[in-house]
C-alpha cells in the first residue's frame, strides 16, 4: 500500500468540522482499501476501513472515534494518522491466510490412508502396520516438531522390539518372539526399514499437501544398511512335482498355476476365463500389489494346463474356484498348502509365495535377464528383482565360465632384469 499522505478534508479536527453530518468520506489506501470518516454529530465522528473482498464486494470495519472533542490515545480515540496505521493493519489481517491447524503424524496418516485406499492395493495391511508401529509412538507429535534424533530413536526401538506373533480373530495374543540370532536381528531391522518407508511416505505426503513447511528432518534419517538381503527359498523341480501331486484338487490347480506364471495367490484367485488368451498363449494378470496389469507368456505345458482349466466355462467365470464353486478368499490357501507340504515331505512347510520365488529362480537359472524376470513377475522396481535373484544369475554365469576349455598355455619362466 502507499504511504500515508495528508488530506486537507480529514487530517485535522478543524477540517472535519466543515463536513456534513451523516456523510462518509473516503481516503484511498491502495489495493481496493480506503480509510473512511463519518461525521455522526456536529462534534463527533468515527473512523472505519473499507476493504475489498476477492469477489469484488466490500466490507466495512470500525476502527474507533475521531479526535477533536477528546485527545487521541491510539486505541479508542484516533487522529488521522493513527487511523491510517490501524486501517492498514486491519487490511493486512483481513487478507492474511487463515492460521494452519497443527498437523500431527496421526492426522497426516489419516489423510495418507484416505489417498492410499483409492490409489494403492493392500490398504488393510498398510493401515494395520501404521496403527501398530507408527501411531502409538509418534501419532500425537506435530510434524513440524519431529526431529531427526526422534525418528532415529523410534527406528532403533522398533528394530529391537520382539516379533509379533499372528493370532486368529478373538484369540489372545501369544508372547512375542525375541530376536536371538543374527539373522533374526537382521530380519527385525529389515522390518523396521519397511515401516520407516511407510512413515516417510506419510510425511512426504503431508509436505506435498502443504500440511508442513519443511521436510529436511526426516530426509536426514537413513534406514539400517545391509539388512534387506532376503534368504530366498525356492523348490527344486522334484519338490515342486511332489507338492503338486500331493495337493488335493482343486487346490492343486492353484499350485500348478503359480509355478506356470509366478503369479501371486491373490492374482490367481481373481483370474477370469477371459484372462487366458489361447491364441497368443498368454494369461492376463489384473492389477495387483504393484498397481499394474501384465501379460505373462506361457510355456507349451502352461498353455495346455490353462486350456484344460477354462474348457466349457463362461468368460466371466473364475478359472480357479473351490470345490463348491466359490472364490478362494484371503488365507484360504494356508491350511491346504501346509497339509500338502506334510504329504510331499517338504520341510519346513512353505508359504504360497515360495511358488512365485520358484518361478523367478527357475528363470534366473535359465539365464533369463533380470529385466525380463522383473516384467514377468510384475515388480514395481527393478531393485526388488535384483535383490531376490541377482545372486542366482551370478552363480549361473560363473557355472558357464567354468565350462570354458583350458588353454594349456606354457608358463614364461624367464625373469626380466629390473632396470
């Protein structure tokens, strides 16, 4: 706004005595605002400020009495220059943005989960981890007060916490398992890193949504290093064959499909007949954990297997259904797989995800490039593929190099003089 200048009609009590009673007089302040004087009686008058809103309308706000009959005090009674200063301050406050509510980690997590529900998969699992590991310790902390040291202390405490045992609905939680071995401690640090990734995603979301002005504190925090090298278990061809044969129909079909495609249990459970393309010899896998769909080519044996599964079924029917025709639900695979492992003498019993690792490992052993394996498995990040299968591919490269013929070169026994 422009600086205060004198106004011969308004800047002295004597000048204002000559003005008409009941009429308003304006002195422009700039930016659509104006100081207003209104003479109420022959002796008294009041100051106010007129402010233009964003929609073009105006609001009038009272400032105080004008001096003349009483000396100005800068509060209740104002001279012209005091009224100018107060009017400018009132305009500044009017246009100032509303104070932002204090954003806590809990509030940011709620907003993040609202977004996550619509944009990502595995909402229930993500929310459970946030509720169990982030909210109890950091939920009520304002993000603006969150420090690097505080996050590091939380991360260290999380890595030292015993592993939580899963229990059935309504059952009492069993004592938590302490990390006694080095591998168990590595696993706990790896879990802590994954939860920290969730926390960082929440805080980054809050920063992007202008819930907080700065993100430097959590950017300083580093996860535990060298702990995310998983021990990948996969079945040998002999074990895989025994497991398939030991699985009861129709669960056997799910197991075989996983070995043919590397698909996740949830992806197979919702696969439709229309997803199998006999002409191209491939199967379409709908968007899952990574949020991306993919087409997986099938081997000749895989094509024959899927052709047998879809024969006589409508395009919108499930390829893999239970004995009663219902869909395979969450965790329905755990019991039949454990029983099949016992029958096939696969010990310790595997999870369904090991079938996916078996598929990926077989490709790596066959010399398939990691990028191709990543696309077939639908990994969101190439680093995931490298972490799981690079060591297998490297071992196969070494095996190939070891097959090179011996050159049988004669050794040079001459010793050259040192100049």
